[in-house]
């Protein structure tokens, strides 16, 4: 009986050790404890609510970014696509279109951005960096055109149901946080279990080998860019619902935060490795750090500096880990 109990404990410990995100969860918990001592305001309900609402939208976008990077690509357009979705829906509603149709138009425009990028990258072999950087400028430019460069205020104009999505609560939990949790959980489970989504790992690990094994690489790459743009478009609707503004600066610089969150969460910039949950945890960690800097009255300029340092450190650690793994493989 004692031996069975020991075997059971070892099995539990082995399961925990194999859980890739456990180290990041521990770091987040330790960071939370440190912040609770550093600032009495950290554990207040108001601050925790603010942190949750703040990272919820980003957690939706980072799912798509994680898929793209795991597939061996990069998407620099997510912030601008979010902005385009928000600006288009807001301007259409402001000019008299019913909110459901305006929201659908914003999401449809986002999907078209993904189709455009995915088609050029997968069927014309254009570099993802160049294509998505071009889309970043195009989508942002269209947002400026739609809003004439100014924010369109929709305060007290949006339908209550749409407004509730971004600013309402169910009990003490903001509804937008519940959306983030549900979408993130479903995406992580599907990414781990659904054979179709597992193809993303195969393409990211070795594109030529994936093609030789019968995988339609072009379609897989096309789909990941469409999904990334779709999620960015949905995040744009959440942004509009939360702030009631259609602004051409929404999502500015978001792509760098998404890349940093992915890399911190264990997604390899080489492709073929990472999880949705890890990427979401990376965004949570970045949100806690930014919140700590605000509570400690650190200048906004230093916040940008710290974010940049975190990004370059995370990327460096990722490349160092990949080089060390390759060196061991070659020696073996």
C-alpha cells in the first residue's frame, strides 16, 4: 500500500514537472506576493479589476500571434488590424448603421487583412515581416482616413448590450475577463488536442518535411494568418465596447507586446514550439510588471524602457536555449 502511495505521488510530481507553464505560474505568483508588499494598493479589488480588464483584450490577440510564430511566421499587423476593426465599426455606427452590422463589418475587414497577408505569404512566398509590416501601415492608414485623424466619441450612444461586453460585470468579475478566460481555455485545449491545429507545429518545426509528409503547408499558413487577424478584429470590438471611442491610435505598439508575451510564455521564435496558455501567461506577467511600475510611480518613459529590455532579454534567452539544444543534439 505504501509503495502504491509513493508511486502515485511520483506520478503527480512527474505530471507537474512536465507542465510547461508551471515555472511561469510560479514566477507570476511570486511577483504578486512581492507587489503586495511593495504597494498596499496592489491587492485592492479596484486594482485587480483594472489589471484584469487591461490584459483581457491583449490575451485574445496573443492567441493568434502565438499560432503565427509557432507556424514559423510573424505578424506585425495585429495592432493596426485591431485599430481598423474598432475604427470601421465605430465610424459606421456613428453614421447610422446598426451596431450588429457595424461590428460584423469591422470583423469582416479584419479577416480580409488576414486573407491578404496569408495569401501573399503562403502562395507567393513573400517574407512575413515585409507583408505584415505593409499591412500594419495600410490598416492604420485606413483607420486614420475613416476617423479623419480624430477620436470618434460614442459615449452614451452604444447599445447597452454591446457596452456591457467591455465594461459590464457578472458578480465581481468583469465580463471581458470571462470572455478572455473562455476563449483562452478553448484555444489552448484545441491547440493541444485537435489534429488539424497540430499541423501548425509540424509546419513550424520543418516546413519541407511537413510538405513531404503530405501536409498542405500553404493552406496551414494561410489559415493561421486569417485566425490571427480574426482575433485581432474581435479584440478591436472589445476595445470599442470598453472605451466607447473609435480612435486611430488604438493598438499602437501592440505587436511588440504580443511578441514579448509569446516569447516569455515559451513560444520559440524559430517556430514549432510553444502553447497558447504559455503566451497568455506571458501577457499576464507583462501586465503585472506594468501595473507595478504605475503603482510605484515610475515614469512612463521608464515603462517603455523596461518593456524593451524584457523583450530583448526574452528573445535572447530563446535563441540561447535553441542553440544549446541544437548543440546537444549534434553532440549526441
